[in-house]
């Protein structure tokens, strides 16, 4: 019974990944042309991964890495890039969509007219919705994916809580930072999207949740510094090199090079700066404690 439930969860999760990616490709074909249906070829690695995982691992995920989430990102990130670049390049010429277009979705009985009203919704709303659904699905998908061998439910719950905080920060970064692009500036959009893509790599990796018992057990007393503090060190590296560090550099570039300065941008820049400084402080504390422990022995 358990294996059947695991099999169903593994299949449903990957089907949801493909469905959201397919909606993104459909939107791209509407704003560009039908040739962009070729993006669906990016689903093939995800399908192959599902077959291999179901056959060899009976649907169970890996301990510190999730190939399904990585391949989901591979399938949808190019779509998000195309939509964002298209929206920013046509931002000044795009007509404002009136609220009644949205209300038509609930009042029209003709499916064709309803579809027409749906596609008329402001492009920015579409992109924001895809960002939101993408991040929510990454969290729910990890929850639905069968637990990898060696991961406890306590560790999974910690990981999901970390994912929630990470997703909120990433969504705030993309929505707030891209809104500062007031004119056709592809260079700035490339920088923001590159930082966003880099930050999304946190989701396939599960190194931020490791068994504290394994790290602080008596057997690990004489182990190396990296082995003893791998969780803390990974969390520091995560913040410095994958999330808050790149976010700080992107926002600082926005203010210093592109001359975009306002209250909220300044606030979030200070927030990222504080997180970076506190992580360096945390690293110094860990090193000092390790030296003290070594000297005491």
C-alpha cells in the first residue's frame, strides 16, 4: 500500500510540473508565435527521470538532491525568461488593460469568448502569476515527492519551512526589482533574471537540512572543521553566494549604475547587507568556537 501511494505521489508531482510548464509555453506562443511550442522538448528529461526513478528507486527522491525539481526548473526557466524579456521590451507600447477584461472571465458563458478575455489580461499579471505558481509548486511538489532514503520527516518539515522563506524572498526580489525597470533596458533585465535563475538553484539542493545528531555526536568530535559544521557552513554559503549576496549586488548595481533609488529599494538593500554581514559574523563565531574547542582538548 505504501509503495502504491509513493508511486502515485511521484507521478502526480511530475505531472503538475509538466502542466505548469505547459501553461507557460502556451502563454509564450500567444505573445510570440507557434514556433515556441518546441520548448516542450524540455519536458523529455523530466519524463525520463520519472521513468528511471519509478523503476530503480520506486519513486523515492534522493537525500541531498532532487533531480525532478532541477529538471522542472530547466523546463520552465527559459519560458519565464522569454516572457519577461518580451514584456519589458514592449512595456512602453503595451496598452493598459481595463478591469472589465478580468470581470469577463466570470461573466462570459461562451468558452471561446472566455479564452479571449483570459488572454487579454495584462502581461505583467500573467508573469507574476507564473512566478507565484512556480514557487508554490516547488514547495508543494517537494512535500508531495516521496521522502528520500535517510531523510526524516522532521528534516523534511525544516526543509519546507526554509523553502517558504526562500520563495518569499525570491518573489519579493523579482517583483520589486523588475518593477524598477522604467524603460527598455535589456541589460538590467538580463542581470535581474540571471540573479533570479541562480537563486532558484537552492530548491533542488537539500544541503541546508542535515542531521544535527550526526554533526554533534561524540564520534564527530575529532573530525574535520568542514565535516563538523557542514550544515552551518552550507547555510552561510547559501546566503552569501546564492541568495542575499547576489540580491545585494543586483540592488546595489541598480542604484549605483542605473541611478534607480527609492525608499523600498534602499530598505531591501540594507536588509540584504545586514544578512551578509551577520553571516560573516556567524562564520567568525564558528571558527572561534572551533579553535577554542581544539585548544581545550
